[in-house]
C-alpha cells in the first residue's frame, strides 16, 4: 500500500472541516490542531518504516470556491486513508474517530451513501477535486 505525507493545503481543509462540523465547540487553536494532524500523518508513515521530516504548520483558511465543500470532503478522505494506511487506527484514536464521524456527516450532506454518489454530476465534481 502506498502512503504519503499530505500537503499543508490538505491539512488546512481537514482543520476547516473540523471547525465547520462543530460550531459552538471550543476547538483548539487551529495551528495546534493542524500540528496534531500533521503529527498523526507522520507517525502513520513512521510505523511503515518511512523517515519523515515535517515543516512547522500554520493554518490558512481555505479559499472559498464553488466546490470547497467537495474538495474538503475529498481531502478528509485522503487524510484518513494516509493515517491508517498500515491497517491500524492511529494512537490518537479520539481525533481519528472524530474525523471519521465528520467524514460520514459530510458524505451524507454531499449525497454519498458510502459506496456511490446519488447523482452522476457529484461524482464528476469529486473526481475533479485533488488528493492530499
């Protein structure tokens, strides 16, 4: 299985998704949350034997656009895959499980039932979005 360190833009979108999914919740400093996510990704790769250096993370709000929600969903899917690519749940299971829950909420809101898109145009938009 191939795994990689996701981009800072991908992490920004995951932080964005977490903040949007939990309105009114006291979410930690977005920079700190992003660093936790980067570390989760790094540790998953290290468990595979990869040596990974990471740059300091600074949160940047994703630019608004017509497909921001779909891009955020695809980034979240990619991030979760990269963090579990060795087949085990990351040691920060609480954070991982929170992200899995958010992914489920987003999938439902976007019209994905876990296996297929409810409309063909949604799949086309999803396919056009970039991976992490």
